[in-house]
């Protein structure tokens, strides 16, 4: 699925999704659970996820502005990039402990409107989850609430595919996910272009 030539094809809400595998933690919530409002949601969010969200946005924007400003030395930009990479690696290491194996599901698609995950058990539409999403390629981790839109059985995988829409998420995290989905699609297209290029190269016998 991740090797599809055009992966942004299936919508969740108003947003397309990109096919890529990533780990998801889902905590099943009671039927009478009420999703917290924006204020309570930000208050309960684990501190590590707040730090991760702020780092992904502010650091990337700052580095981009520095690169565009010709007054700044390339050495300074390189130094700041290296420092940022070290901080991201450290944060990623700490976030690994937020990934609970007992609540882990395999994510297969995501976008600005939600995600799709594989499940060995069916769920009903309307089921709520407290969730943690992890994207290693983007050094991104997202804390959110999800609502099940649909649950469909996949004959090929012999598993359920849950379509989960965001019930509560930080606006900046939603923007990070949209950006991450575009980066993922770019990686996939680049990989396919490289594969086509390798396939088109003449072999030693043909030369």
C-alpha cells in the first residue's frame, strides 16, 4: 500500500490521506466518555508531546528563515541544524517510553483529518479513543482523541481496518500532520522514480 504511485487518494473528513506505516497507541474509552474541550485537552496533554509539537514547528520555521537570510553565515545555519538534530534525537528517545506495547496498533494511513489502523477486533462507529501517534521519519509525536467513523474487514490482511477521525487535536499538530503527509508522498514518489531509473539501466549483458 505504501508503494502506491499516488498514495493521497482516500479522504477522512476534508483531508486526503497518505499510505505509510507508523505505530499508534489506542486507549479504548467508555461509551459515556466526553471528549475534553480545548482548554482541558491542553491541560491534560503530557509535557513531552507539548515540547515535541513546539519543536517541530518553531525550529523548522526558524531554520528556514535563517537559510533565506543571506546575512547569516552558512556555518551558523549548519551549527544550529546540528544542535536541532541532537535535541530531536534526545526527544525521540524520551518519547519511545510513551509508546505502550499493550496499546499498540499498526497505522497504515494518515492525514489532516484522521488515520486508518489495523485491528484484530472490530469496533463500532462512534467509539472513542485516547491516542498517541508516532512518526519517526518526521521526529513527530501527536497526542489526540479519535472517533471511529467506520470499521471494515480487509480480506487480504484478514484484519479490521478502522477509519478514525480526529475528535480533539492541537491545531498546530494537525498542521504538522498535513506537512508530514506531503513529505511522505514526496519520499514515495522519489523512491519510485529511483526504482524506475534502476530498472531502465542496461545490464552488463546488454552493453
